[in-house]
C-alpha cells in the first residue's frame, strides 16, 4: 500500500481531535465543532482531495492484509469511545454550559459514536473472539447491540430484496426509512435469535437469549454512569442519562442514514420465487472520496464489502462498474435530509443503473479484473 495512504488512516482520529480542540481552544467552548467538521469541512476536503480509485496491488496484498497496524487503529477506537463517554459525562457534571452548548456537545460526541458503530461493523465480520468482543463492547456504548445479529445474519443475506429492512426503496424518504430500518432490524434480530435458540434447544426467555442481554447491558451502563458521576458530584446529574441517550440516538440515526445511502433503490433480480441472484459488486452504491474514506475506514467502498464481506477494510477494492455516488457520505447525508433534492439527483443515477443488465459472466470478469 502507498505509505501516504497507510498513514492517512490516522485521519480517522480527526473527529475526536476536533471535538476536544473545539472544547478547550478559545474563550468559550465550541461544542458544535464536531458537527461542523463532519458536515461542512469533510465534504469540502472530499471535493478538494478528489477520489481514490486505486486498488491494492497483487504483490502488496498479503503484507497489507496481515499488517497489524490496521488492527491497532480499529481496536483503539473501542477504548477511545469509552474515554470520550467518560469525558462527556465529566464536562456535563462540572461545566455550567448553556442548553445549546450541551446539546451541541451531545450531538458532536454522538457523531463520533456513529463511527464506533462502523468500527464494530468491521470487527463484527471477523471470526476471532477478540474481534467479536470488541465489536459488542463498541455497540454497547450506543445501545445497539442487536446490530451484531441482524447485520451479519439478516442484512447481508437479504440485502437489495424486499425482505431487508435496511435497504431503502426507490422514492422512500430518509425519514420513512429510519422507521423502517430501526424497527424492522430490531424485529428481524429477535426472529433470528429465536430461531437460533430453538435450534439449540433453549427457551426464548432464558439467559441464553442475547437480545435480552442487549437490552439490559446498555441500561446498566447508563445507570452506572449516572450513579457514579452523581455520587462524585454530591448531587443528581440528570444530564448524564440524557447525554447517554442522545449520543446513542445520534449514532443510530447516523448509521441508518448511511444504510439509506448505501442501498437506496438497489434491487437484486429474482431468479425463482423467493430466491435472488447472488450479491455482487453492482448491488451497493460506492464512493471513493479520499478523506471520508480515511475517516470511515473505507466503508464507502461498500460494493466490494457486500460482495466479499470478509475482506478487511484496508484491502477493499473500487469497482468502476459499481453504481457511484456523486460525493462521500457526509455530503450525501445532507442531501438525503432534503428528499426532493435527493430524488432529483439520485433517481436518474438509479435508473441508469437499472437499465444495465450485466450477465453473470460479465460480473465474474469484473471480479477477476480486480482480484
């Protein structure tokens, strides 16, 4: 891998740095700095830096695949997330911020928490116990632990079909999708867990049901933070549970907004009743903007991820034949917040994709070309 790109993944820490600098630099806390950075600065940097369509070379593949540097970056985020949560609780306990400043701080930290779901997503596709533990640890901090079940066993199986709640339909607004995906994914996780428990011979209402623990553990964490900081301050700090809830909500809405962008309107061909063609690099929207890909561990190379879910982020490929977004995720989220504008820009792109009918042989040729 290009050494500059390798070092560039350190940019993933930039949002954390902006949040902390925004608070400590200046005469008054700039608690809105994180949100400004994500939705204003990063889109501008994406525009200036352009796109990176390069793929890892065959000769460098094995060395890059097994380079521990890329793992250290991921695992560090799980611990940075909890450090930031503690710092946020501390600030809300000791600093007499205005309501507006508190709200902006919660939103900014929530955006960082959203990137933690991305880290959990990457680790959750790995089979090692260490990776699985850290994925759950990260999701615990945003009260979205059922993502571990539904994403791998539900979304990746049913993506781009009517059975997937995390695939947005054509002409569906982001706001309607939030409800569909959040409620539908939770319901799907329960159904998947029930089937797993039945197969293993365990009752649903038992300690073996992960979904029960996924509800209990975030509540315990929130309670522990509230009691701990209230006891330390000698008074009830109700800002702590509000903060925990708000940052979790912001993180979840960020995740679901990204889901909306990644799969908007994409459908797989039904080859038999209830059976669909195999997922390939044409079944997800792709974006190769440099800066946002560094911040998001190349999540925007989503076409390759869905076609080959086990590929670590550092070796994900760009496919020219994949449907391409006009910009990176931060700018696309802003666009999605205004449905008429979103439809005006994205529907023509979607329709052009729908008019392309690639055969299985053509798809295989694409994969061989970039393998």
